[in-house]
C-alpha cells in the first residue's frame, strides 16, 4: 500500500480508480452462454456446465434428502450464529415495510400508491473457496418479508454434486422455495429465461465473479431486472489520531481477503497515522491464510493523508465507497456529512464484518462508485410500487380544462378528447 500525502484534486480521479478489468472477451463469452441457454434450455445449461467445470450434477434441483444431510453437517455453533443473524436481519428489514398512500389531490380525484411484492425472484449464491451462506440471509429474508410468491436460488456444487451444507441449511431456514445446483453465467441465464425446472424470474439478486456480473448486466437490458450493478468489494476507512492502528489494519485485511480485485482505502488526518496503519497492516497480513488474495488486493489499495476533515469528507464522497468505516474522534459529526456510501460503520467498535454477517443491515451494496446513485439491497428492492387513481364525474369536470389545455399544447388531440367526451355526461 502506497501513502499519498495531501494529493491535489487533479489526482483524485486517478486515486479513486478501482482495480479489476472491463474485459470485452468475458462479455462476448457470456453473451454466447446466454444465447445458448435461451435457445437450448436445460440441455444447454448441462452442456455449458460440463464444458466449464468438467462435470455436471445428475439432477440440478436439491432434494429433501440433501437438505437433511446438510442440516446434520452444520455445527450447533454455526446454527446458533445463523439464528442471531436471522433475528437481527429480520428485525431491521421488517421495520422497512411501507404502507399504502392515499391522497385526494383535488376534490373528486383520488391517487393511491400501493406496494406490491415482485412475484418471482432468483438469488445467486457464489460457491468456490468461500461459500457465502451469509448472502442467503441477506437476500432471502427481505424477499420473504416482502411477500415474493416464489424465491429460487442457484449456487454451484462440487464434482460430487454437493453444495456447501451451510448454504443449504440457511436456504431452508429462510424459506427458499427451490435450490438448484447451477453456477456461473449459465445460472443467471437459467433464471432469466427459464430452463427445465428453473422457472423464469422477474428479478435476479446476488454477487458473483466477472462472468456472473456480466451475465446480470446483459439480462438487465432485456426483460429481467437485477439488484444493482456490481464489481469487486471495497472499503474506505477514515482515521484520525484517535484511531487504533490495529483496528484499522484489521478492517483493511477483512476486505482484502475477499479477493484479488478487492480494494481498501484508508484516509488519514496525519502522516504518522498513515505510517502506523501501514506497519500494522503488513504485520497482521502475515497471519492470514488467504495470502494471494490479500497481497493482490493490497497492491491496488492506498493510504491517503489530508490535513483537513473537510477534505476527507469531500474525498470520501468522491470515492463513494461500498463500505465506509469512520474511526475518528467525533464519528457521527463526519457520518452525518457523508452523502455517498453504500453502508457506513460509525465508531471504532463497528467493524465492517458486523454488517457482513449479523448486525441487521444488508451486505449487498453498490460498488465501483455506484453509491453515488444506487442504494444497497433493502426491502424496497423486492417491491414495486403500483399507482391507482379514481376520479368522480365532479372531479373530471374540474380537472378536464387542465388536461385539455396540456394535451392540445402537445398536439395530442386524442388525449384531449378523452377528457372532453366525459364533460357533461
């Protein structure tokens, strides 16, 4: 990690640049996968899985017996932890429920906004070296609270056709309706278009590698919505002289171990703080097992020093971090001035991993600067708003002159006539 001391604004854009790549070859390959699944359904999913992974499970859907075996393999300690996380996540998301809004905008004219759950949603849960069963909680709980009528899940399996037991246990605990052993871009295609027992969904949620991300972006331009644009995970930590270097280092490394494309940014008020954080980070990194991920991540991570708190806040908003941790003397003073972040962690006792697992907030958050305009997953992500209106004869009589004047000004005579024909009837 390199230290930058009070860089001028002309350098901020370069310093805010994320790692990773925008690989056109990946997009082209993913587009081919999507086309094959769209045309060939389940048979195409099987062919692609065999080509990429070298194996394909005999059955994609997880059986009841597999759920039972998985439950027996999960330790009581992990089950208890899942219960704590489930309770907190449920409480926070259940509190986000919105009531119907009904307003009489003018006498005889009633307008209504009604929240309605998205019917069919698909969740993608990555497998690999770190099966993210915590993401099952983050996505399935709000989906069920919202009232989605069908919640399905796709996740990869190993060559024996096995899914991580914690993933299956959590899916059953959260009430996921069906789980399918499909990974990669072909899983996104199956949920977007339908393939065999995998029914087409209305919206797809969940993180994934560059192939999964590219697949989600492509299908979102067709008929299937997605949760948000996504890229490699990231954290920014704001620290002053009151910050404990070991805490900051721990938060840097908890992000760095996500993957080689992950990025950690530390923004300090003093050079001395930056140097302590760098030393503590390099020392703590020696104790972690995911060495290659950490080393690659730290290579694209940075420590930046600004003498003024105002500059720190301005730079933080420019970066728009997925996770923003504030370890400063008056953390709420800073937090209340931030307008661009996925999720903010206030004070030295609030690690980012708390939000990842069990505090109650959602960990599916905008990355790559999308926090400038996007929210993280919340209950509203699983709900659409339908508006209704009813107008009485008296109401249309009062409103018609405005309708007619505006329609005729736009040259739309049919629109004007739809109001005119009702007057006096």
